[in-house]
């Protein structure tokens, strides 16, 4: 059961990561700049 929970946890984390990247990618460059984020930072920020 523990292995299944681990896999499920990793899948959920990946889905959150993917959703965060998608949401941040939809923002304009100006909106990202207001947040102090550059487009090249999006993937790194989403991993945190």
C-alpha cells in the first residue's frame, strides 16, 4: 500500500506542477514582471 501512496503522491505533485506552469504561462510579461518573475523562471518556481 505504501508504494501505491508514493506513486499517487508523485502523480499529484506532477499535476500541481503542470497546472502551476500553465497558469503562470498564461500571464502577460507585464503581469509576471509585477510579480518579480521572468518567463524563464516559471518552471523553477513551479517546482518549489
